[in-house]
């Protein structure tokens, strides 16, 4: 997943306004206590950030690929 795909998925799954808030304000223990935005800025893989964000927000597996993105690989 590219960073641009991450942001597109955030917008599609969470919406523009809430997506910005959840990416900036939710502390993700899986990412060392950083927000998704901070983790991306630190160079953490976008897919790992996406998975951690989805885990924290209980996003169902069928929605985790994000609209317009490829289906996740097994």
C-alpha cells in the first residue's frame, strides 16, 4: 500500500472529517504509541499503519482494502 492509497482508504472508510481526526489523534500501541499520521511521517509502512488503525477502530475485514484499492492479499 502506498501512502496515497492509505489516505484514500482513510477517506473512504472513515470519511473526510473523521478520517483526519482518527489519523491524527488516535494513539496506536501497535505503532509504538504514535498516531497513524506520526507513524507514516516516521517511515512506517503504510499497510502496517492501515492495519493498526483498522484494528483500533474495529473495521471489518471486508472493508479494510478501502474503496478503489486492490483486495488485500492473503
